[in-house]
C-alpha cells in the first residue's frame, strides 16, 4: 500500500480552533514521501483525521494512508473527533452533531444533533466500563472545555448525552478537555487536558477514573499545545497536534505514559484534528 510517512496520536483545544478553517489541511500525495507497508489485519486499527480527510495509521511504521475525504458535513464545519469500538465501528462528532463514519471511505451518516448542554465537546472515545475486564460493555464518552464528561446514548431516535461527572481540579485549577480521550481494555481511560484557563499552555496527559470521572494529571506537561488526537499502541501514547491555520501543519508526538512528557516524532503538512484507536489494541 502507498502510505504517507506519519505517526500516531491526538488531542484537542477548543472546537473553534478547528471549524471554518481550510477544511482539510491535508497535503497532496505527490508532495510527501511514500513507502510500502502492510496494515495489521485484526480489528485493532488506528485512525487519524484532518478536518476533511480520514487516514488509517500503521502502528508499526507510524505511517498514515489516506482512506478518503470526509463527506457529509455541514458547510464550514469539520470533523472534530472520532471513536472506534472493539469491532471497528466508528462514530464521529462535529461541534453539534453526531455521525456514523465509514472507515473504508470516510463518508459520514448523520445520526442526530446534540442538545445545547453538550455542545462544544471536543473529544470522543469508546471506553470499557471496567478496564480490567476484557469482556465488559463499552460506552461512548465525550468531554468538553469545562471538563464535563458525557456518555452518548445512541439507542434512541436522537443521540442522548448523559452527564457522568467532571474532570475536577489540579492544584486548585479546573481540568479541561484539550482535545481527546482514549479507552483501552486492560489499560484504562486517558485524556489530553488543559489545566486552568490558559488554552495556549502545553497540554497534559491525564488518567480518568471510570467511576468518578476525575482526572489525575501526570507530573510533567507534554510540552506541546493543541494535541487534538490521542492514540495508544504497544505501551506508548501518541499525540497528533494541530499547529494552526497559519502554519498549515501538524506534529506527531510520543508521550511517556509515566511522566507525561512528550517528544516530537515528525511534522507534516496535515493539520491533525483527531484520532482514534479500537479499544482492544495491544497493551505491551
């Protein structure tokens, strides 16, 4: 397969940072180095996306192959995040709406609009209800800039958010979703977060309690801002950061699971808006 040279991971800042921009930010295929690699055949897949292009990631080579353009969005809206369940089923969100995502083409199917109290969510993930139990049910969760966590129930006519809790505080400052969540069977639930009101400060990695939804922030910051996507594979966290409209690029980083410190892996002409892994990726 012809794959774009890239890496894993993601998180996010405010949704407004990603809406209304050059919807894509992706780069023409002939302007990047390509290589031949094979994608693992299990359901344990890793995806990333810009505002309007879906990619499938190879976790061995850290390469990204374009799947196709993300279609079905409202004008001047972008796909803000993506969630993948253990079977490989995908759900995505814009600022106000929920979609089913075809991971073979990038096409979206509208499922419904979120009520106003759940607008401005900027992260999405499936998560095990009991991370220690590989057979536990999974729920679809999202978090917003205030640190509120919602479960999104898709069983009815409209997607229904159910408030689960709040990330809480760190050193007296509110912990806010900076852009993504990831839930892995056997590992737990993690998020990229802001601490306090300065959205230009570096993001942190935090572990989320699946009962109280309180966040425990790692000791060091990642050193990077606007990590709009978060991924995990084989003992490592990866983040996809958006460098903004003027830069027109994104940075892939690796995040230390113990300290939270990040290191740069690569920068490409793709503005990363989100990422997702299935809930059954290898832990070690």
